[in-house]
C-alpha cells in the first residue's frame, strides 16, 4: 500500500490578476485530507490552452488524482472542456442527463428560455464519466489515464462543493487510503520563537512519522501534529500519546486543544455557562459581531451590537459623557469603559466587549499613532480595559483587534 497524492489545478485569468480569491483549493484540500489523500501541490493558471495542457502533463507525473476547477462556463473564454476533450482524444457528445438538468434550471427555476449557449453546457467529451451538477448547469467530468484520475469541476464554489461531495466516495472506492490524522493546539500570549524554544526537546524526540508545524497568526500560534498510517487505531494511539505530552508543555498558553477559531471557543464557553454577550464597536465597525455570529447557534448567546463610530452615537446611544470624549478622546481607557457600561445597561447582557481605536492609514497622532486600540471587556460587576498597538494595514488591524478582543473576553470569563 502507498500514499495517494493529489494536485489541485485552478483555472481562470481572474485568479491570476487577483480579481477573485481562490477559496476552492483550501476547501478541497481539507476534504481530501479527511479521506486520506494528501495534496502535494496547488497550481493556478490562466484561460490558456497551452498552459492547461502543460499543467496536465506535469501534474499527472507527480500526482495520482488531479482536481481541476474553472473554465466550464458558457462563454467564449471558458475553454477547459474543449482542452480536456482534445487532451484525452475524445469528441463532444450531448449528455441527456446534463441536458435535462439545464432545461430544468432555466425553464423551471429561472423561468427563462434556454439559449443555444446554455444548451452547449450539456455537451461533454465522450471519454469522460459525467457527474451531474445539482447546483448549476455545468456538469463535472471524470477522466482516467495511466492509472491517474482527473476530475474537472466548475469554479463556482457552491457548485464545486456539491460535485466534490459526490466524488469523494468514488475516490475512496478507487484507492486503498491511509488515515491522515491532524491534532491541533491553539496558543495565545507567546511568540513562535519562544514557543519553539519551550518545546525544543519534545520536537527533537518526535517519532519520524509525526511532523510538528508552527502556524503563527498575529498574537496566536497553532501547533499541529500530523501523521498517517493504514492502521487507523494504531496511528491514532501513537499521535494521541505525543499530543497529550505537548498539551502539558504548553497548557499555560492554550486557548483550545481543537482545530477551531477563537469565536467558536468563546461561543462554547458562553453556552456552557448559559451567559449572553453584546458588543459596542467603533474602529472595528461590526467585525467582532460578525465573527461571533459566523458560528452556528450564536443566537443562543449573542444579543446584538451597537456600532458607535461617531462621537454622537457614543454619547446618544451608549451614554459616553461629552466631557470624557473632549478630555480623553475617543481612543482612551475612559471612553471604552463608558462605552461598555452603556452597552451593558442598554442591551442587558451578562458580558460585553467595547473597542475604540485608529485603524489607519490616517488619523494617528504622536501620542496615539495609527494602530492604537483600547479594548474593554466585562460585566456590570467588573470591567477591565487593555491597550494594544497594531502595526499592520487597516484591514489587518481590524482583523487582529477583533480576535484579540474575543480572546480578552474569553480570559475574563475564565478568571471569574
């Protein structure tokens, strides 16, 4: 038995110029890992026939499974299907299942007539196995050559995900797949280099088949152990033993022993304690509330948010004193504490988060440079405030501030 490797090829000029961000590759890699297929490479190319053929030649020599997304639309720049037909020496034929699907979509769902361009979506190479697209008009296609499997799917994420979910059981039937096991710890409050020094002895003594990865992200570091094996039970036992040892070494800085986000960790904590939370946001403009509500079931503990971007809203909705703003400014400990107090009285939640800062690129002063942020968290009984100094772009400053605010709230709750 051998490990099975995959390459992901994403096609589209829009990817290369940055007009569209490739989210497909990361999602596909996660799904493949879960069934025991490791992604060896990710390749992005434009809508160019020669580049496609070259990529297929190269990747088929290195991978067992080649996943291709994009270029299956009805317009002239979508040439993937034609290139694949030529590459695998086939000819275009009308697929009845795909034709019925196209007609159903346009006549029943969209209430529009089916054009010749749309009907062409039902044409596929006669050398492929068709996977009907239940979420769109372009079908998926499976080709085989030299023991390698090529799978072509639409680039629209929602459609691609629907087709890949049908392909995964097929791949499990085609190969004898190992178990790929990841175990992750999320840490905060310690840098990557200090963390590496702390666990240097542990890392040095790891079994050869277990790999340790450091995944830093602005104030937090994920530690991930990875291994694989065809005996899942034995493989799980080996990595669990190493993971338990790692957990003990870094427990002082551990946020969670699962591969989950800060907002998920905070949500679980609030659910377990049957508590509610709200936010008062100035510089983050609702980003913290967005993170909280991205978690399914967050309505059980999240009541709402007040986006107090201006002085007027801080005063009129949150009750921040005019003299506080004039004396200390919006970006101050005094202001965020009054914002938090007003929030808790207004929305009557058990806990609250308030933030005010300067995200940039302009607006800084000598005593409050760009990136200066005050965060307040707490309850009606107790509140604390913390000043942080960011150094990134506006977007990154907002992102980091939001995550750090959630972590400060998490630590506050645990300390009570």
